[in-house]
């Protein structure tokens, strides 16, 4: 009699074990996916912080700054832009304090959280290549950040100041592949 009860409960116990093992595997896969996403976001954050630091140093007239702006492979089809906001409420949320105008570095990509970095620079700072020297060497080409997406690459950042008014212009030169 005892042997028949064990035989009847064995399939049920096996089914419970399989269900539990499935949940454990799914929880493990979820944890690994979350960890991988967090690692990706940390790498994106580091790249954005380095670019932000370079822009801020050059806007303060610090000569030249070389920055390697390379996003990790997990940030496919990323859009990185410099945007000026004129909404005081939005500026206070992003940058803190009471600014009427703020300039921010924005990041968006599939599968990665969007990020916004406040650029501690004058709102008059320009990112147009109009006031920059066209040629600074064989290895670098002037790019225009005012028109949209900032492409990945190794940059040499310099500044140019308009004679009238002293408005700073960030001049980004990207290293060309040879």
C-alpha cells in the first residue's frame, strides 16, 4: 500500500520541481538581463560625462581638449544632441537652481534609458561651425553639432570667440580614419 502512494505522488512532485526550476531559470535570466542593461547604461553615462566635461572646459576658454566619444555596442542607433531649453521649469528640473535658459546634452537609444546632462555653459554658447577654422590638420575634419546628431568618434574640441560680444563657439573636429 505504501509503494502505490509513492508512485502516485511521484509525477506530481516531478511537475512541481519542473515548475520551480523554470521560475528559477527565468528569474536568473531576468537578473542577468537587468545587470547587462545596467552595465550598458553605466558605460553610456561615462561616455556622456566625458563629452560634457570637454564641452564645459572648452566653453570656459581652456584651449584644446581631446575626447573619445565612443558609445558601447548595446546603444545601437543612438541619438546624441545638444539642445537649448527656454522653459524655466524644465531647466530647474534638469540643471537645478533657477535658470531661464539651459543647454543640455541628450541621449536616446532603443533598449537603454534616455539620459539628459546639464551643460554648465553660457546659454549664448554656439555649436555652429561658421566661426571656426575649417582646417586644423590632416587628421581632423570640422563638424557642425548645431544641426543634429553628434556622431561617435575621437574629437578635438577648440573654442572661437566672436569679436563682437565675446560669444563662445565650440569647434568640434572629428578625427578621420586613414
